[in-house]
C-alpha cells in the first residue's frame, strides 16, 4: 500500500471506483479559498474492496471502504499523515497540541490554526486558565467531535472528594463538551490521600465525564501505589525530551500498560541550539525541533504535545511523519540525556526518580 500524504489545509474530492475487486481512490486537489497553501503530495491508495484498510504504514485510521460520489470533505476526518496508538476503543494521535501558558485571543488563535493544520489531539488543564478560550473554538469547528482527542487535568488542590467532580464539571462547561477523552490528575498532592484522588478520578469516568483516565507527574513509587489500588489508568504524562533521562520512568509506565505523554518535548526550544540535533536535522532537511519530536513519536507508546503560539512553528511541529530517524540517529539523540536538564520542578513536586 502507498501512503497518501495530505496537507490538512486542503479540501479534497474523492471518487471511489470498483475495478477488478479493488477500490481505487483518485484524489483531486481543491484548495480552500481562505488560505493559500503549497501543492500537497498526493499518491494513489489501493486496498481490497469491502475491507477496512487496517492502521498500518504510520497507523493511519482509514474509513470503511464504501462508494462515494465526488464528495468533498475534511481530509482529517478520513486520513491524515499521523501516527496513532490505541487504548480500548480510543485512537490517540501521537502528536498533540499543548496549550500551557496560552490564554485569551492567543490561545484561541493558536488552537484554531492548529485545527486547520491538522492537529486533532489537544491538551489543556484547569490550572492553565484557558479552557474557556479553547471551548468556543472546539464548539464551532467543522471537525466532528469523534475525530478530536481532548485531554484536561485536575489540579492538586482539587483532588479531594468535595472538590474533584465540581472541578471536572467546570472544565467541561468551559470546554463546552459533554466529556473529555482523557482526564488526568495533574500533580499528586501531599494533603490528599492518593486513594481518595483515584476514587474520584474513577467516579468521573463512571459518570462518563471522561472516556479514559490517567495521571501526570507520577513517579515510579506513585505508579506502583496506583496499581496496588487498582485504578484503570492508561497514561502517565511527564516532562520528557532529549536532555532528560526518563528511561526508568518510561519503562515503569510501559510495564503497567501505560502510554507516555511527553510535555516540554523540545525543552522549551533549547533542542534547536544543540549541534548534534542540528546535524541530524540538516541530513533530513528539517528543523532541529522536528528531529526532537520525531525522536519522541518514533518511540513505542510515546505521545508528544509541543506548544507554540507562532503559526510557523505550529505547522512545523506537526510535520514530523514524513521522515524517520535511523537507529544510529536515535541513539545519538538519546545520548544527550547525560545533561540531566529538568525544566519543570516546582516545590510541591514529588521526589523524582
């Protein structure tokens, strides 16, 4: 099978024709009137008639094969150059859009542009104070709700029995959503027993406020306690970039069946100044930040959520699935972990592994 690389800013027309037991997808380009974009790279895709094409070759999600009559639609509802992982019935884009420190019109504009580029995974939190800015964008987008993957988090001081569910309900009101796809405990809190916080997290899922649940900034010790308590979490989100050695925590997370979401994945832009990364980027004719993101999403069970308010960076960060790193290049980047650079380390943080 050939992979179809589609610029997500384009609307396309698809005509399906049955011939000799195969479906042929012929793609014709029609640019949106609102934006001038470069000509996309379009290839022919062939798969057996009547069979859903499985998620292979970057794990694309393809629709059930069925005839369409010159139908115009959003390409990211059907296919988009993106890698996915799966939990239960949920498909999770391995590249998301982080929103920390984005507020007001800046947050609104960044999320709106990210949707145009092709992002479908968005990460926010009650502590970011931007859910009310993101919600209106999500409510008016033409992208259907089932094609979006939305994560939010409950702050440490809201983990108690009397504050947890009201905090989640407020987040849903601000986001203008009936549910989020993933709900996380943002930080563990010393004054709230972990068992109580996890009970409330599971109650939120039971009330269908969240389809999946997880944790953020949990150490190996906290993960082991979470497993002992039997909470069905699927994710541990923590700081992860080439300059920080997270091998032990990543392995512990994977051993529990969790995927990792990497925040600060480009070390707040510092990877762009690293000569080793610059050299690899020159080889692939991409930017160093794209190499760092590719290094993350090329690892099994790792999701990256870069953040930017700059439109050019938002687009560049998304464009990391049209090249791959060799094992030698992956190891060269991994070797940068000796720096031990931790960027997020508040006073209330747990004792890191």
